[in-house]
């Protein structure tokens, strides 16, 4: 899929809470000391943080890099599976917090961990058709792992925001095309009134994550007549540290092209913000002319693939806001008791 007019990224920003909990600390509580764990540590939101505050911080950084007036935004879309409200949208709060006009279009997107990238496609279409000048998309989430479940080690907090506009000298990268692959797959879900999601491990890997990620990646490359050799970087959804590396290998990418966007060992899986945060990390390092493949994955299940080409504006815009590496390095460790209390795992 391609828009009628070429669309680019005018600005981007990421945000991760300062608090971290070590995977070894979680393992200590649940009797898994000495076992091989899926990551090193993960980001945990503070008592006064949630998906909306994370989204607002990332959005402000994106505006700094875009150097546009928020009143020029025609849409603000938030992809998440951890909205603090059952009904009230995140988008209206984010739009008000960053100072957009009230005539803006807002919506919250849901498709598990690809909620953010499906909003990418909507924004690319709206901007490319000329309906709006700029659109902001945010993928953000907070951890939702049942105590002692494998997700408690990997589910984390964070997000990334991107502003899309028509390709120009001011865009840091432009979109060559996008491709989606979806099927019905019961690998991960959360029913109404249940506090934590559930998953069927036997479906998580080959029939779910790898099938959709690889199919979307291959489909995009075939549609654009590209090969892995044409890309300088590749970023995939990061449920753990192993899956994105294996997906890259299946598509023909060496580890060197994947590791720049591999954030999960130190911040965890930020769900709808996972592949967008990886893309932000790559934009922090990429050079003009380099091509980036991004493939998201959402349980249920589906993947969206994108090809981006980096432009000259990246050199003067990337330092206008904190880099992903800077945000990751800004941390304060907590113990399990603090984590359980402030993530609402103790009912009182």
C-alpha cells in the first residue's frame, strides 16, 4: 500500500518511566533464582504515571523535533491496550495536554501490540490524501503481567510518538510503502473485568509471532521489489530478546541490522510502543539515505510492515529531544514490594 502523495515523519519522540525492576528481583520472589530469564530489567511506571502521561511526554518530544505548532495537527491517535479508562479515550486528553485545536480528529486504536502501527497507516492515508496537514500517532502501554506469570518479567511501560506530514526537506524519513498480514489466532487475550491477560504458549511462537511477522516483512519487500540487502536496519516487535532476532534471521537479516532497535533486554516489552520505540532508537543513529524495515506484531493476530528512507533533516533534528539511549540510561531501581504496591498488584 502506498499513499497518493509521499508522506514522511516530521518528528518523533519516546518516553520511558525512570523506575526499573530487575528480572532477578522478580525471580527471587517467585522461586526462580538461578534460572535463565527472558530479559535483564524492565521499565515500571511511577505512582503518578499511566499510559496517558507516557503518551503526553512522548508527544511533547515529537513536537520539539517536528518544530511545528500543535495547532497544525489534524489528528492525534493513540494505540494502546492499557487505557486507564474503560470508556473515556486517551486521545482527547493527549490532544488537550499538548495544545491542539478542538477541531482535531482523535481516536484510540486497539490491536494488541500493533495498535500503534495500524494508526500509522491511518495517518499516512489521511496526510497522503491531503485531508489533513499533520497527524500524530502514539504507541504507549503500561505493564499488565499477572504475578508469577512469564509476562510479569517482560511486560513493561513506555511509548513513542510520531508526527506524519507530506514529504519535504523537514521530514526526517519518508515512507516507501506498508503491508499488512492478519489472521484469527487465539494466542493472547483478556476478557472483560479480568485484571490480567492470558496467553496460550503453544501458539505464541511459530503460528503467531513468526508467521505474521515474516509474512508481512516478505510481502512488503516483494511489493517494493527490495531485499534484506537494501535495508540498513530492521526492527520487529519485541515480546522478548529472542523473537525479534529469530524473525530477522528468517527474513535474511544479520543480527547487526537488528540490534540497534533491540530495546527489550533493558526496558521490557512496551506492547503498542514496542516496534515504534525501536524505530525511534534507529532514527537516533541512522544516516541520510539509509533504509529501515519496521514490522510490528499484535496478538490475535497480525503484523504491519513499513519501509522508511532516512532524510537529511535527521542530522539537525535528532538532538532537539532526548535520545532513546538517554531515556533508558535515566533509571532508578526498585524492589518487588514497591513494584507490587504501585502497580496495583496488592488489593486493599
